[in-house]
C-alpha cells in the first residue's frame, strides 16, 4: 500500500499489520492459533478478562534474563582487567517489591532515588548494603533513614548534602560510603528533558569543581569516598557518549588518586531500547566491551590501575518485557488538509487509558508501537493515532502506527515496550484509577500490584462521606 502522507518519515506501511517486531516485544510474545496475542503462553484476552484494562503485563522470565545478561556481559568484559563490576538496577524505571526480588535474585544491586523507593526496596527484603541512594534534594529525614538502615552508598549531589550525610553518619556512629555526582559536560543525543549531564541543570557538581569537592568529602571522618558518578542521559543507542564521559572522569580520577584511594567509577545508566521497528540498538555485550576497551586504554595512558565499575541500567532491563493492554472505546476518521491542497485521513482510536498510565508521549513526544491483541485481520492497514480518554488534546498513547483498518470498539490493543517509566509516572489525572500489574511466566499469570479502586481515591479525601450520608 501507499504510505499515508500524514505518517512520519520513519514509518512505512507494514507488509503485515498483525506482525510483532521481535526487538520491540517481550521475548515470549507471539500469537496463538486464534490470532490473539500471547505473552509467556498467556492470552491477552484472558488477561484482560481476569484483571481488566488498562493493564501492565510483564514477561517475568524475559526481565530476569535481561538483568542477568547485563551483569554477565559487563563482568565478562572487565574480568580480564581484574576489575569488579557492580550493576545497580535503576528502580525509578519501575519498582515493586517483586521486581526488586527479581533483580537481586539475578545478582544485581538496587538504585533508589527517594524515601518511597527505599521503603519498597526494604519491604522486598533487599540487603541495605546492596542499595545505592540517588537524588538531587534528599531530605534530612531521607538521609538519616538511609544512613540508619545501612544503605551501601549515597550519591551526594551538592555541597550541602556532603555536610548532611556526614552529620547523619556521625550521629549514627558509622562511616557512610559515598559517591560524588559529577556533571561531565557530556550529553547524549536525546530529548532536551532527558539530557542530564549538561552544565546548566540541577544534577551534580561541575567537573572543574570535583577535586575541591572531593577534598571536602575526605575531611569528614564519617564519610568514605568511593568514586565519581556520572549520568549522561537516557534512551542512548550508542556507547560514544559513555566513552567520552569516562575519559573526562578518569582524568580527574587520576588526580584524586594522588590524595587517597578511589576504588571505583560509576558511569550510570541510560542504555536505550527499541520502541519502534526502526530503532537500532547497540547490543549490551558490545557496549560492555566498548566500556572495557576505553577504560583500559585511558587508565594505561594515565598510568593508573583500572578501577571497579558501577553501572545503573533500568529501562534496558525492564522496558521491553512490559506490555500495556487497552480496550478500544471509539474510532473516529479525521480528514486532514495537506499543504498541497489535498487531504488524507488519520484514524483516531481512543482507548480506556492514556496519559495517566503512560505520560511519556506527552512529556517527551515518545513514539510507541501498537497491535490488535484479540485477533488478527486481513483488512488494509490504516494510519492510526491511539488516543487516551483524558481531557487533554496531548493525551496520546501512540502518535503514529498502522493497524488493520477494521479496528473497532471492544478490540483489545497492546502497546509494547511500556515496562519502564509508565507505572512509575502513572497518575490519577481525571480521577482515573491506576492499572494493575501482572507477571506472566510459563503459561500462568499472577498479580503483582492490584488495580486502584475509586474507594482508594476517596479514602484520602477527608471531605468524602459514605454514600447516602446526610450533610451536617
């Protein structure tokens, strides 16, 4: 078929609008004999019937395998250099007690960025010494709690935090290991709001101030300086940016060694995933090899030992194993006038969720893929825009994709690669209840996080009364 002129340049009409691009979908996603989407052997139709929609679904084995693979790839790459590697799962991507257990059982540590994330990690039974605590504005109460429970490392983000962490450690009678967040000046080629390593932003200490700042850390007997920390952005497909950040940090690392030990270097996370069939990723094994080669080369040139490495992947582990299911409510063909005076039609498909369960399209203009999940169809593909049900024109779930043109109300849609930054950014906008989270494995489904109810929403509203109660 001919491409719809309203489609973005990267999107071509599919040969089969029912096909599942392997890079975008969970490892165990396929279609059953009747054409319905299956994830780990469980029918999407059965999942929707049992747990309702919208619904977050996770391929448990895929998530566990990806976690173990990242750890194995970096361990293997750095073993010849005699360097230890610590992989921290970035909980901000998606965290629940069960997900925390998946990660620790795969040999990963956990990175948390708030008191709430710390509480979830502890409730999961995570060893506090295996936790890293991030954040540019940790409260005094959060710092006190992190120190008291024995969090393994705290990433200090400002001069004020150095003194606060040192005071908390003194009061607790312990020496607190810390890293220093550095703004390296390197940023990935990514959306403006995802770039987190520029000089003019809220995170970290400028690279030029690193020596002075570390000297201040070392003045505190209650602090143990582990090394520098960098995070250059998110959804990064290549390793070039990480390599440049490593070069800049290792130059400072070498200077710091003159005044004391610097056992490790933390290069953060941000490894990308495929959201559409045209996204081309660098395999994690290749990224690990690139990291090791650059660090070995730079350390050799500087005449210093190779430090231990820490990294913090989140999306790269949990993003692809997640799929969100929706039910179609309405469809609406919209004729659009083109610049040349002609016209083209875009089919709006509205579903029972939206920006309250996936804020990324509204925040970052993020692109996603969509497929009909309850059946297959031989209808001619139509350019669709999947819209949510919120009172916002920007409430879009999938900006552009092709679906069979007979997509209709009560069809079930599946949006893949929604495991990261969907549940964690979910809201109650328009008083929608947040979806349930389900794990599927070996043909079975189990509930990880129950769906919110309207009673949950009203329970916090102190002005609410039981139905039928008289007003004073």
